[in-house]
C-alpha cells in the first residue's frame, strides 16, 4: 500500500480506506479464536469481540483504533516503544487495556499475538488451551 493518500483523496478519505482493510484483518483474527463472537459494546455500533460475553477487543466508532486487554507492563512497554501505533485509551486504559491505531501501518503478526493474549486473559482455560493445539 502506498505511504500516503491517493491523489485528490486527502488524508481523511485515505484513513477510511485503510481502516476498512484493518477492520477486515482484525475481524478475521478475532473470529478465528474459539467461540469468539462479534457484538457491539453498550449503545455503540462499532464491532467488539467477546468470548462468552466478556470483551477482549473493542473498536472505535470511527474505525481508526481498537483497544485490547493486556497483562501487567504490556501497556507501558507498547506505548513507550511505539507511540505512533499504541496509546493509553480513555476509560479502560487505567485497567491496563491498550489502544492501537488502525489508520497507521501495523505489524499484523504482532497484532494477532496481542489479540490472542487478550483473548486468553478472559477466555475459560479450556478454550485458551485450544489455542496451544493449533
């Protein structure tokens, strides 16, 4: 994908196009996990992903970012090492969740690992163990 917006599109339109690609990738990663389902959070319409009713990934209404649950120290490590890609999200950041921008280039192998770690934190142990068998 080119580094900037196509001629005449402007950044706003380019982020929207890139966001759709990122949303598709994110959906594929999340729904590949055992028993994961897509269901919006609260009164929002943006996709969120759950396992047995527990959230492990939420996306923003504008599709430009996502948040995921992370273990102790992960949030600080990611935000400190790459603030262009990661941030402390409002509301859930104090509980260790991490924000990731979807309108920038992402390492999708790394993102899949982070999503899987988030899933493991909320999934029953039996379902988490299924990941080890893949």
